[in-house]
């Protein structure tokens, strides 16, 4: 489909790609193999738009191939922008001499690519994206709600692709795209360095029939990139050691999680969780359950009850920190700091490109894994969402409890997530300079605003019981202090909460 010159609108082009995706043609097959539905849209430098879907002109042809080679082979596409609902296949993923879709995109000199969802195969996941980024192409992900639409439409394909990644060792050349050095084997490590308890727990929860000491189970770990076979010797990879190693810090000092509790009386308690990564979330939760109630503040004249923060949020934050951290930063490790009314989780490394801090702070980050192999195992063990950073629970659950929304900031080299245990927590973390400018009513107002992403003058006045004039004065003060950002004008004016 070819359309005339159009104004660039990324959302509309994403939606167009999904509509085109639904027209994909499944090739006739004797087996029950599900074929992905894929739609592509190209926005050319002259403003014209063209689309293609999988199998549109010939059974089995990838959508990108149809669009770039069959429809635009003789057309200069320099500076064009491509939208595709599925991550383009990476170099080495197709039988020689076929070029991968990612290579075709680079050769077409396309400057920008918007990707719907990652490749569902955890072994090749994100390598098409990485190849594009390494080749100087700017990559964005589709909006999160649209990603969910794509995944729903491709549910059967995703399930089968993931199963094939476990059941079949694909015979192809070693991949040239590496997301992390932890995909390589650790020369000093051996299979006996892996924890029997951790492997058994994985086998049980993931409903794997093979015995953990069997050749078939080891073959499964080989397929998942957690073991490597070199010269007839099988050794754990960095990811395998992180996930299941008895004492991974002996080899990888950045492994594990350090927890520090600051009690109101000035006492500190610490614990280092150094064992297999897959066991850490449960161990942290069990240890903290007996500790958190003792942090409740009790004054001499009155007792201030702090609402209980659901452990589902703590677990989500811990799992995200372990899965999505940058393990190449060897001098830092994941940390949790517990205070009277906040829990801070620090994870080395910023958000994985192309996710931005703004998307994290607004809880709208698209689904993307920095370390797909880690994420896959955690998902199989029912410890993590299938994709993404747990944005739904982090963005919705606190508000349901009347607690401030979590806060993301980047403090080099850490991505810092603050969870609030009390409504007052958002006030307590303000700097003394800001607090000095806020009276009691304004502090109460900020306490309410911290549980929201935005407000209007009318809503703020009604919720706080203020007249319009007082509400406007408060909102103006918050804007001046950098706590709110005003958007729109007149009746459409909104005030967005600044979480940086």
C-alpha cells in the first residue's frame, strides 16, 4: 500500500503498522507451526508512506524484505524511517547466503527504526536491535499499549518460538552480535559450581521433566546460553553463574544484593545476599518480613501508623534491579536501603536504550530487556513479567493504597527507584531548601500530588478543600520550586508532577 505525502506522526504510523500486520498471509504448512504476523511501514524522506506485511507478495517472505527489496529495490531510501511490529532478524539468523532484515535496513541507509516487540526467542532476543544501534541507526520501541496488542495477536507464535529455542539447537554460524560479555563461558567455572537447590527450584517451577544432572537438562541450559561447550568441555557462562552459581561473587564480584536497614533509633542492620540470583527475591522477602514492622515510628505522645507496602512491589523492584542492571559495571552491585518511610533500590546502569528516563518516570516505558537470558529464566520461574519493567504494578498499586508513586532517578552509575512506605514519605525526601518554602497546607498538598502523575486546579482545590485562589497559589509555588510542570493553557491547563 502506498499513500501520498503525509505529516510525520509516530503514533499513527505505529498503529498503521499494526493494521498492516493483521493482513499477514500465512504460508501453507503440513505442521502446526505458527507464523508471525508482521507489519512494516516506511516513512520516506519526501513524506510518502508505503507498507508491507509478511507473505504479502510471496509465501514466507519477511515483511521488511517485501518492503525494501520487492517494492523499493530501485528507490533511494536514505533518511527514511521504518516501523516494524517485530524486531528485525539479526545477522547469522538466516541460512547463508540470505541477508538478515537488520542488514537490509542498514544497507538501505534508513536512519531510524521503530520496533514493536523483541524477537521472542530468548537466545537471539535484542540482537537485531543491537546490530541496528551499532550501525548508527536510531531505535525506538512502540508505545507499551501497542506492544501488548502485537503480543496478543502473536500469542501462538511467541509460545512456539520460545519452546523451539529450548527444544532445538539451531545449526548456524556463531552469532556476531553480542549483548554482553556474560554470554561467554567463564574459564575458571565448572558445572559443579552451580547450586543444586537453585537448579531444582527452576526445574520444578518451570515444570521441566529432565533430571538436573541429565544430559538433556544440560542441553537445555546450553540452548538457553547458560552453559557453553568448547572442545568437549561444558562450562557455565557468566549468566549461568549469576543465575545458579553457589557463590557467584567468587568469580563475579558485582553479583548479589546488599541490603541496609536504617532504624529510627540510629541503628543499622545489613545483610549481603550472595548466592544464586534466582533464590535472592524469596530470601530478601523472608528476611524483610520480620524487619519492616519494627521500623514503624512511635512517638512519645502518639503513634503514627505507616501503611504496609505490598511485598509484590518490593519483589518487583528487586527482580527488576537484578535482571536489568548492567553487569559490565564490575565495581557496583545492586543495593536496597530501607528507611522509616522509604525503600530505595539501586541498580547499576541507566535504562537500556532506547528506553528513556522520562518513560520510566511516567511508568510508560515500553517492554524491553537488557539481559534477555536472565529475564527468560525469571519469567519461567514466575518471578518476573514476560517482558518489561513491571510498570503496571509500580504505577498503579501505590495509588490504590494512597501512597506516593515510586520515583526513578539516575545517580551515576545507579538507576535509583524509591518506593514510599508512608504518605508523608514524599515530603520527607524533599530537600531542606524546598521544605523551607512550604507551609503545612502546602506540604499536605504535595503529599496528595505525589500519588498522582498530574492534576488540574479544580481537582486539587476539590481534593484539598481549598478555594480556587488558594489552590492556584499552591500550584504556582510548586511550579516555582520545580515540583510541578505546567502544560496547556486556559481550561486545558494541567500540572504534571516532576519526578526527576
